[in-house]
C-alpha cells in the first residue's frame, strides 16, 4: 500500500534504500533546508522533488523510507529548553531501537539499533544536543507516534505542508530525561565537542 502511493520515479529512489544505514546516507546527502522563504513542513514527495530538507522533513522522509522496507513509520520527538526540538524516525531491530535523523549538527543524526529502551536512545543524544550558547538543552522525549494515523492527509505524498504532524508532536505528553536538580547543575559544552558538532553546519 505504501509503495503504491508514490510515482514510478519516486519508487525507484526508495528501491535503493534497502537498509536504515542507506536511508540515513540518503537523508544526509539531501541539502539542509534553511527555509529561506519561511517555515515549511513538506511531505517526502516534495523533499524528493526539491532535494532539500530540515529536521522535521528529514524525519518524515526517513519514516516513509523505513515504511517501504517493512518498518512501521514511527517518529519520536526530543524536546529542549532554549533550543529547537529534534524529531527522529525510529526503528526496532532484534529488540533494540535505532534512529534515522536529519540535523544541521553532526552528532544528532543516525543511531545504530543498539538501545534497549527509548529512554536509552533519547539519552544518546544528550551530550550532542546544545545551543549556540553551549548550553546542554535536551530535557524530554515523547512516546512513539505511528504516522499511519496521518494516512488520511496523505503525509507521504501531499503537495501541501503537513503541519498536523509537528502540531501533534507538540501536543502529546513527553517524559523527562533529567531531574530538575540535575538539569540545574549542567556544565557547558567544551570547545572540541562544540566544534565537532558544528562540522558542516549550514549557516
């Protein structure tokens, strides 16, 4: 059913993306969308056509590609303070969680499926999740959202922006990763990690 939603040329692209690692490489190779004409939340079809994506659009593309190889299309929202949220397309293999992700920061992308719980997966992003003031900003994570609930708005192929998905991610409950006393005593990111994370940053 998912494959039938796409045009033959689009299906040809997806046929090459046979593993999560290949999906991540493709997502990485799509230039980062700095939204020069204003905020967007484009479907995978529009991303394939325009060859540009930001975090949310990359997660949608990842979820569609994972769906094409038999995984459920799941998103996980990472919630931050004094920073942007980050959205992952997550998958499970041999009982462990991994993620495909698009980010302007090097450390916020792919995760191998080695994490036993979603909390472990979310925490793997903690040290790499920081703002330009070098504050470590990750605080909460959501439950998984199965995008089949949005099939009625044709989230994979819509020509209009699919804002209903990020709006839903903002509305659902999130679980804390840190206790308040711990969060209040965090150090700043050191110079080396800061520079490494910004490698290839699109300004």
